[in-house]
C-alpha cells in the first residue's frame, strides 16, 4: 500500500531506533532526563525562545500553550479550519473553559482585517474579552499552506496594539522553514508560544515541544502533569526527536517535490480539482465538487489499487507525501488516481 493519508504514518528507521536504544535516561518528572533537557533547550534556542517543554503529542503542546495564555471565560480567535478547533476534541471548551471565534482564510491563511474586526476589548461588561490569536503554519486542512511573512509580521502588530498573545501551531513549521528558507527563529520570535511536532514529516514515532518564556513554560509544565503528561524515562523518545531534527529536516524538500509531482499529474484532469500552484509544501487537497466521484468512493477505489488517501469531507480528499513514500511510489499513486478519476464511479459510488 502506498500510504498517502498523512505524514504521521512514518515509522522510525534503523538509525533512529539505534539513537533511541543508546539514549541515556533519567526521571523527567524530577527534571533529570538528560536527553529531554537537551532537546527542550535546543528547540527553544532554534525558535528564539527561553525555554521548552517536551509533550507526548502536538495536541497537548497546543493545549498547554493555550492554557497558560488564555484565561478561562475569555476567547481565542482562530481560523475556521484550524487543527486546534477541528481536531483537538473540543479541549479548549471541554477542559479549559475557553470560547473561540473564527475567521475564514483562503486555504487557512491569515486575514488581518477580519481578525482585527473581531477583537473584543478587555474588561467589557458586554462582550467576552479576546485574549489571544492562534495561527497555523503550515496550515493542514488548508492544504499545507505557508502563511505569508508580511501577514505574520502584520498580525504581530495587531496583537501588540490590542495587548493579545499570539500562539503558533507549528506542527509543520519545519515544512514552511524548508520551503521558504526563513530561519526558524524568525518565525518563532513573532509568537508568544509555539508548538512543533516531531511525529509528522520528521519521522519520529511521537513527541512535540512547546516553547515560550521561562515563566510560561513552568506553568505549562504544571498543566502537562495535570493532564496526565508527567513522563519518566522519556529520553528514548527525545532521542528520536533529536535524531529527526539532526538528520531528517532537510529531506522535507523531497516531500515537497513529490507533492508537486502528484499535483501536476492530477492538475491535468479537471475532475481532480487540484491546482498545482496551490500546493506549497507536502499536502495536496482534491476538491471533487466538479467530479462524479465522492471522496469516499475515490478513497475506496484507490485503496483497492494500493493507494491510501484521506477522506476529509464529502468532496474533499487529501494526499500527504512523507519520507516513507519514494518518488517512484508517488508517480505510481498519481497514475492510479488519474486512472480512477478518468472513469465513472460504479453503482452508488458517486455523490
Ligand atoms: C498533527 C497536528 C497537530 C498535533 O497532532 P497530534 O496528533 O496530537 O500530534 C497539531 N496541529 C496540526 C496543524 C497538526 O497537523
């Protein structure tokens, strides 16, 4: 099976497993795991922040980052299809007492005017106060969209003007960095809290890091424990993350090239609803609105021919390239998908 459902399906390779096996470990609840401490410092440094916190998932990194930035009973602004709103199981409401309002950005982009128009002043007896704004870079459901640098800088000005904190869901910030060449620290310094993920394109089995000020990270550490995320000899996992950072970061360019291969193949048939110029990184979104195929039917037919795709909505399918699919795999997947989409769906396979 050529698995293009997500870049989370990668498995640790032999070199990464060796690094994990060799990791010196200690009890991280006591702050004594050397590999975890090194990783946290290194990632904080890379992103231009004072301190870091290793978490078991990107979701937990985002949520503890927001827990220390957004007071219960105040609100967070985020893009309508943000991962923190759509895929983190309502944690902001269910766990943290935070409400949200959204803007709709083209492919998940920042819309400064729409955001500024939504900001509600602090301490009003009439309206919920806005505390923070969250940005996703790259934007997952938007199709791996890279946020424009000018929009990020502009949003920082907006946040400062209104006294708001800025959170970056940087699960795939690595991809934006590799594609644009903009230093990670330039991206990182624009935000008060940043989460990054090692279990996506970098290929580690698990793990994220949240970076921020020393004070906020100390508070986030308490929240992590409260959520059951106090971890012990977790240096075996930090070793995988560190190995990923040292050895796999530059390979993301190959994933981006492979996504372009796929996008160009699919761009040749209007039914696929793919515009290669909208593919910024490693994610290709198919908009099947004009095709007789539903996303579910396409998913079924492709799977029968050895290609796994994600079904994100009735008309939306997603392909994600990653280090465990080769250029030859991707070329083969493109052929299969073009072939399937060039035919009529069988029986009730359509909309
Ligand atoms: C994957 C992802 C996360 C974190 O997901 P986990 O599965 O909890 O690691 C956060 N944000 C975005 C944009 C993601 O794609």
